[in-house]
C-alpha cells in the first residue's frame, strides 16, 4: 500500500499581503479595514488598475505604501519608489512615504499566519524635499524586525519629513520676527513681567518662548475651530486683531477646557499694551494659515513634532526639554515593559500613565 503525499500549499505574495494587512490592523487602534487596504486596485488616481501591496491611510498622518517581494533585489525598492508622488483617489493626497519589505522564503509554503512570528527585512523610502527628491534608509542595507517593528515604522514615516521641515521654518520665521517687534515696541517692564511669568531671565529667548506659546494657541485653535463652544477666529479678524477680542475668545474656550494651551497664552498677552497686540496677532494668524495649508492643524502628530523641532534647537529657544529622539526611545523602552493586550480595547483603556517631569508632553505623545 503506497501513501499519497499531500502537497504543501504554496503561498503567493498576494496571500501574504492580505495577511500582512490583517496583522497591521491588529496593531493600531486607528487602523481598520476602511483605511488599510491589501491587494486593492482603484486606490491610485490616474492608475485605476494598479495595485499597492498594502496601503495604510493613516488617520492624522500621511498615507504609507508597502511593497513586498521574496527576493532582496533592487526590484522591491523600485516598486516602493514608484508609489511615491502618486495621488490617492480617496483624498487626492500624494504618497510621500513607502516601505519595501523582503518576505522570508519559508513563507512560500505552509500556513500564511506564520508571518506574525517571522523576521522581515525592510527599508524606508521618503520624499525629503519640495523638489520631490527621495531617500532610502538604510542607504544600502536592510532593517530587520518583526511585524511589530514594521507597524512602528509605518507609524513613524506617516509623518512627512518635508512638511515637518517646512512647518518648522515658517514657525521659526514668525516667532523670530514677532519677538523682535515685541522687544522693540514695548517697555522694558513689560518684558520683565513676561520673563517673571515664565520663570526665566528677560532676553531674546524668553521673548521667543512667549511668542511660541501664543503661536501654539493659534495652531491649536485652528485645529478645534468649529467644535461646540469654540468660537471662530473670524470674529477676531473682523475686530482687527484687538487684544480685548482675543482675550474674550480665549475666555470662551477656557469655559470648555484646554487650560494648558490657552490659559498661559492669555497670561503672555496680558502685560502687552493693546496698541502692540494687533500687529503681533496678524503676523501669527497669517503664519498659521500657511501652516494649515501644509496640514499642521489637521495632523496633530505633525504639529507636535514641529514645535519639538524648535524646542530641540536650544540656540533658538534656550530650553532643555527632552529631545524628540530621546523621548521616542524612552517611550519605546517603557511601553515594551507593559503587560498589555494591545488587541483588547478594555486592556488599553485600563492603562494609567503619568509623566512626572512633563514639560511639552513629548514623552506622553
């Protein structure tokens, strides 16, 4: 009696891409079947028949394309690069980040769910300038990690480095110009009052910090404008950026909440003579409109990274807060030690997290 050998089923890349999409959805509370697409056509504008292996449309971030291959050849990198600059049908937004992934050969056969416990090789591809120039990281080698590490990378590259730098440049310029106007146009005792409230010595960096706080309030106001109890900035513009109207608007917002943002901004504005306020607010308002067009007021992670970029330049604001890269490392180390079922909403909602050295909230973010 002879035994019939049952062939082990072979997996094609499409099968593993669908499994990869499922695994990614399980790793992020904001990823679901409406914004993570595997092996789907009709996602790219002007290319209706073209597929992206896995597309993650990050809520509050940039879309990220993932291209997979079994071979660590130049082809997978070319495919990832080819997805850059393509616009999505859903939002019209261009893809600025992609990840090329090399699947292990053992996944060609057997159960595709083995992908969850497999080690992958991958590289990041991002547009880094307005001219459309892109770069690969690592330049020649591959990163190695699990699906968890890949999910972390997807979230990381969903923040546009190009937009981050452009936003930081706009903020730096308006803060520099507005703080110099303030220093020229108000009496010394006003600058001393502002410095005392910030617990710093009066000087250039202290004035910049005060303007940064007011600018942060404007950016945040753009983000929450239209919500219940939040007045529009249009009434401020109609009142020609009057100090009195600005404080009335912030008082209305404070009746809702948002004290950490608007209370301190109101304090910064308090000592400044009314005649000097409209020019400062108009400068900040125009800059915030530019930032809104870039997406700073919509993509909250981008806003946080932008302000952190200015803060990490200690020559600019003379502060000594945790650097964004250090905060990221500390957060990863801390979270990795938590015994939490990240697939369970109840488990996640039961977390209690405190940062007893909280300044800008970088570690919490």
